[in-house]
């Protein structure tokens, strides 16, 4: 939904024609300022990634510390990723209305609160609650992508996304090894202390370096009906897969969860089809243009095709 911007002509070289530089790209960051922004967003993405990977090898210690079986600790991770599945699309879209920096700080604030709860949790259910709050940090990657696309020049954008994606995919297995080592020597809560420190540093850097303000050209309002129905669908789906694999796919509980999954997805689809500014434009899911790497012919510049609010593809 970005408004097309005119091109700006650079001063002509001697004896040559003027070199036309897209105005949108000419106003974006490069060099040292771009490197600072990328490094800042890397801290946010790293805080999520360590939260996801370092805790997995510590699950046996977590279960043992609360006097529970290993299976009882499974929600420590499943609730984390469930929250992430919900937070990604919802907060990514909400950032169109509250601003990217505000959304990033909100996510890190929720993650920080969840991390403190995990450090102090006296029972396993409270720890799981803290992990659910921490899972909201999954939205950091989507927000980082949007911030980079809106603030970096095209020649820098591709490389920066590659770096962010590589960190988001893991730190070469070292993070998991370190997490297991810390859990055995210092206790599993030491992992959350490290995450909390990194989160605080990331929040300060984001506050100082990520541009504030709401994006230009955003219309409508946040689709909370779509966000709620999508969240309900993901909850039903998660519990259906979890309970179905444990109790059997034809058990009464699994069948009830399957019915809830189908009904909630149908409700989400119908709600989104009727919204003028939906959370996810479901009618575009049938379009062959969705997923193409190149923008439509009417797109004025590569920069506008990277916008998170692009109307031609969800």
C-alpha cells in the first residue's frame, strides 16, 4: 500500500546522461547506519532463537527439578511454538498500525516478562505459562524483515535478510550444546538469565536505532476478529496433533479437537472473506501470482514490492 514515489536523477557524469536513482531507495540507509540497524535486529532475532534452541536439551533437567516425568515437560516447548505461530501474523499486521519499533518493543517486553516468570517459577505450570509468553518473540523475525525492507537500500536488503534468516535458523548447533551444558552445570534457569540479558540489550538498541512512527499509506484498522479466529484455529490444531498422536487419531478427544479445528478454520476463512482490511487476504491464496518472486507489472519499484502491506499478494 506504499504510495509510488518519483525517481530522483543523480547529477550527470561527464559527457553522459543522468543516472536515474529511485527516490525511495535514495532515502534509505546504507553503510554504517545500515550495519547498525542490521546488528540491532540481529540481537532481537538471536534472543528468540536462543530461547527456542537452548531450552530443548534442558527439558530432562526441567522435568527432574519439578519431580515430573520427561513427557510432562513437553508443553515447555509446544506452548512456546504455539504462541509463536499466533504472534507472527497477528503482531506483524498490527505493526502496520502501531509502528515497527513499538511492535518490536512490545514483543521484547512480553518476552522479558515471560523470561522473569520462567526464572522464578516455583511450579511447572507457571514455567509453561512463562514459556508461552516467551513464544511471542517469534514475531521478531517477521518484524525484522519488514523493518529491513522499509529502511535499507535494495543492494543491502538481500544480504541483510540472508544474515537474519541464518541466525533465525540456528547458530550451527552450538546454541543447543551450550544450553545443555549450562543446564547440567548451572541449572536450567541460567539459560533464562542469559536470554533476559540479551533481551534487555536488544530492547535498548531497538529503542535507539529503529525508526519510530507508523508506516505511510496504511488504511483501515486491525482485524481483531481475524486474529482471534486464527488463534483459535491454531490452538485446536496444535492440541489435535498432540492428543491424536498420544491417545489415537480416532479417540473421542482427538475427534472433538478435529471438529474444532475444521469449524474454527471455516470461521476464520469466512471472517477474512468479508473484511475490507483482513489480517490475511484469503482470496489471494488462490492466485497464481502469490509466491512469485517478481512484482506485478504495475509495481513502480522493487522497494514497493517488498512492502509488508502489498495489496497484490498475502
